[in-house]
C-alpha cells in the first residue's frame, strides 16, 4: 500500500519525504488555504520534493473553467494530478483532461456507484472519503471495499485513494482490504510510528548497553 500525505504544509511534506513515506501528496482548497501562499508556487514546491503524484484541485464551477485550471496546474510539473470534485460537470472535465493525457483524481466520492461513474469517465484516481462517512453514521470503509470489488469486476484501472483518514485504524483497515493507496494527514502518519513497547525497548537496550560500558571501564 502506498502512503500519500494529505497536506499542503511543506515542513511535514519534507519530513515525510526524508523518512521515505511520501509516495504522493493530496491537497484540497481547505488545506491550501491554511498555508496562506500562492497556489501554483506551492504546488511547484511540493513537486520539487515529492516524485509521486501530487493532487491539486480545481475550483471552477463549469467544465471549461475546470479544464483551463487543470491545464494550468498540470503545466507546473509532470507529476501534478488534477483533483476534480465528483459530479456531472466534474466528470466531463475528467474526460476532457484525461483525453489530453492529464491525470485526474475524482474527489468527494461517497458511494461505490459514484466511484464506478468516475472510473467510467476515465479518472486515474478515485478518492472515497471514509472519515466524513463515518462522521454521519455510515461505514466509510465499506465504500472502499465495494469500490475495489466493482473496479475489479469490470477490469477498470482507476486507482483508489482511501481519503478522509482520521486515525491509524483506518489505515489498518485499508491495508487489510488491499486498498492500493491511503492518503493520511501528518498527525496520523506520525502515530503509525509510535508504540510504547518500541520506545520502552529502545530505552532498555540503551540503559543495558551503557551499563556494560561502565562495567568494562
Ligand atoms: C483527500 O484527498 C482530501 O484532501 C481529504 O482526505 C479530506 O479529508 P477531511 O475529511 O479530513 O477533510
């Protein structure tokens, strides 16, 4: 399973890249707004640090506007993927961009049938939002499971990005059902490294080792 970072915050992206756990990055208008920076410059900076797919979202309401924004963002770097909100307008933009060999990521997907429609439109990536579904009393991961089954039934090649991840259990569940990609906020990513027994084990080994050095002195 690939790990994408769900953030536009450069210090986190640099840190994850250095640790080797930034296979890609997903951003959205909310995440970008937090950075208070020029969007194209920020996208260029992310792409200079991460080789994998970097999703940048269009905000226009019409097909022409989405395609225009998509082309401009795609010209920033070869690994930019255009994030397009699901819908009748969005899927037309997806078809147009993919025809031009510009990769797209259909976002705000909340059902397996929306995912099927996005895949049929030719999307390269599809992002079901599991946390937001859990928030309203649905089982978000079921959407991922059913989406994976449907895509495999019809040999559709869109890659599923498990999105709106809230905690490590989401990551575990995604891995257990074989999701190809999970996009995680930095706060969740760093939690995956933590285990009290690992910390305690390291402290114990260190203490025993320096005890030995003392003995041999
Ligand atoms: C995915 O690409 C989105 O940026 C993200 O996962 C949304 O997550 P949220 O529900 O935490 O805003």
